[in-house]
C-alpha cells in the first residue's frame, strides 16, 4: 500500500450513508497484518482511519448494524507506533486522542469507547500531553466530554508519580496575567475532577504540591474575582474531599422560568415556550410531588428528561457560538451554575443570583471575570446594602467603568432610603431595557441584527436615566464636600418621567416592527430607532409642524374607522390646550414618530 492510497472504505456523496462496518473491520484486520503497509502509511490518513472506525462503531451502538471496531483501531495504533520509524512531537496514541477530541461531538459514544479501549490496552501518554489537552479543550462544549474522559482514564497513570504530574499543572496556573486566567480556570476545573476521582493518592501527592499555590493566590486576592472564587471553592472541596456539585441528575431553575440540565458535560436549557409544566415537575423532585407519581411515571419522566433539554446557552441568548470569547463565557457560566459557587456569591453579596434573568447573570459573569479580586470589596459592600436593585443598576453601567463608580458615590453619600428609592426607579428603566433586548432576540432573525445594534437600542432606553444619575452623583459629591444636604425628590420624579419615556420607546419599537410590510426587513426599524430622541413637554411647546405630524399619525392609525378617528383627534386637541397634560414624545431626527399623553389628575393616558 503506497502513502496516498486510501486505507479503508471510501464513502461517496454529500450525505453520509450507512458505512459497511464489516468491511471496515475486515480491512483493518488485513492492514494490521501488513507491517510494510503500516511503515509506509501516510500520517495524514490516520484521521480518516479513525473517522471511519468511529462511524462504524456509532452505527453499532445505534442500530446494531455494524461491528464495534474500537479494538482493531486500538491494536493498529499500537502497531503503528512500534513500526513507524518517523517520530513526531506527538506519539500515535496522543494524535489519536486528539482526533477523538475533535470527533467527540459527532461520535460521543464511540469516542468514549475508543478512549476506554486505549486505556485497557495499556496505552501510555505523557503527563504534559494530558495537561495541555485539558488546557486547550476542557472549556469547549464539543470536546469537553472527551477531554474529561482522557483526564479520568489517562490521568490515573500518573498518580504513581503525582508530584511530576502536578508540576505540569503548576505551569498552567497563573493568577497574575489576565491573558492566562482562562487557562488557569481550566486547570482549576481539572483539579476538581481529579480530586473527586483520585482520592486518596491524588490528595497526598499532587494536591500537596498544588494546594499551597491556591492558598497563596487566595490569601493575596490574586486573579479576577471569578477565578479567585473558583480557586476558593476548589480548595475547600479538596480539603474536604468533596466534588463541587453542578446541574446533574435533575433539572434546576437557574433563573426565573429558566430550567437547565447537565448532559454530555454541558448545560442545556428548556425552550421557553415548550414543556414548562413537565420541567417544573422535574425540578421539584425529589420532594412531596414525587409521592404523587407512580414508579412507572417517574421512570418515564427521567427517560424523557435529556430530550426535553435541547437548547444551548448560545441559542437561548442568541449568542454567536462560533466566537471563541462566547465559547469561553459559556464554559465559565457552566462553572457559575455549580451549587458552591452560587452559595458563595449569595453569602458574599447577600443576593440570590437566581432572581436575575439569564442575560443579567451573563452580564454579572463578565463583570466578575474582568474585575480583579482585590478591587471587589467596594462592589460587595454596595450590593449588600442595596441588594438586587443596586446590582442591576451597577451592571447596567458596566460598559463604562467610570459610570459604575459614580453610582457607588450615590449609594455611599445619600441616606440609604433615598438612594434605595433612586435605584429602584432606575431599576424599573433597566427592566424595560431588558424587555426590549429580550423581545429583539426572541422575535428578530439573527441575520437582521447584530449585537452592536441591540446594544445601541438598549443604550437608547437607558441613556437619559444614566446621564441623570451621573449628573446627580456629581451634585451629591459636591454637596458632601460642602457639608450640605441635597434633595433627591427631583431626581426620583425625573426618573419616573424617563421610565414612561422608556415604555413609550419599547411600544414604539414593537409598533414599528410589527407594522412592517412583509417585504421590509427589521434592519430598517433599527436604522430608525438608533437615531431617536425623547422629550417630555406640554401642548403649548409643540410647533405647528409637530401638530400636523401628530394629526397624520391619527389619520394612519384610525383609517378604518373615521368616526372614532374624529373623536380621538378632538380629545387630542383638547389635551393640547390643557397645561396639566404631559406629552412623552419620541422623535427620529427631529420628526415625531410616536407620543404618549398623560393627565395625572385623571389617570388618563393615550398612546399613538
């Protein structure tokens, strides 16, 4: 066999038909007998060889239509290493394991079986290979399961010399360089797994070398807050010999009406629109409700459970799963779902992170990943004082760190009751911004909107309230320096006004989008909404052109009912003459596109 001839069966066509597993196995066995063929094999054919075997093995598991070929592959790899005189940086076994990781998303059960077969055949890989594999692959959803298998299976071999293995892990632990934090997080995750699987030899060998590194980083408040917290929880469980529990076995509610379940090393979510009653039942187990079900009903529920949860976090939040940064955030959020992590956050911030929606939790994750542990005390103090509304206000401003510091000033210098009332008002505006953001992601095609466009829309909702808080914080600081007392009532009233404007903005966005002709795209709505401005005025402040535009809006909205249109327009013109009526107006490049009128004394409002 020359170096370019295919090793096993060729499969033609765009779609993958069933492979002839018997022929694959037969050709593998024939190939094993030919030492010259093995010596002359082109290394680039190894991936095709393993891919065909994994496909055949997958068919064996799913349909029983093909024989299991993992034993033949395992033996062949051993022969390749024995006979091939060309040595590379990686051994054949190591390259095969890399291929398994790359294929694990496509052939999960088959790759697991092949890894186990390699271990059973006594394959040895270098300790540094295992550590490098974990550093590169443990955080990727598609390779996490295979990387964990390697850790479980191959890692045991190095426990005969755990100090040496720990030395390789030590090279990956870096709590001072932000560019290395992600790799360090992977190693901490690996330590948790090994701690669970390799007691007691692991603890007395490798752990004794690594524990002081974690202790020193924790005591010195090194690393990001997220990384430091992860290290603290890992150190605690390593000392107690426990595993940091995560979402496994039963679904849990991670956020309001958001249920999740761990399978294949990743967190999967229940679609917001499907199977909610069943998920709520599962999330309540074990508990009193379990007694209401027969053993057969319980067993049926548990069988169905993995299939119920099929939405990835990227799809749930409309994130670009091909972006490595997004992949990293998703992996870190998986760590954040663990019970000990959530318990620690609850204790340190005096909040329950489950009370925040999933997107807000994602913002919180990004913040604690970027914030150094040594700089977190002022944030913890602030959130403990103002709870959920304080954190929600703080997170909404984290695109600009200086704005976050301005909010801290309000919380520090104002009487707590006044500051609490201000943050509650602003939090209501944040709720509207979140609703608009969620509406976009749930209703707009991903191709029609970018994350930057959504961020612009969100910022438009928040901008006036944000500007007001920043301005007020400077007034608070000046008053404090002069020993004066500042009145916060005006700010509260203005925030109430801005909340109404934000509601009008949300209604305008929905109205424009839902009124689009079918041949128009959502991008046209975004082009309009990114250039809008708000104002709150009385009728005497409108120009004649403004009134003509508003009359035209009535004509469009009530074109099918002329009688009702005339009644509404008559009421509108009466309101224009009433100085007690406020008009909340949205303009696009100066032109009115929607407005809301409100007469507080009569609690009457009208949106157009």
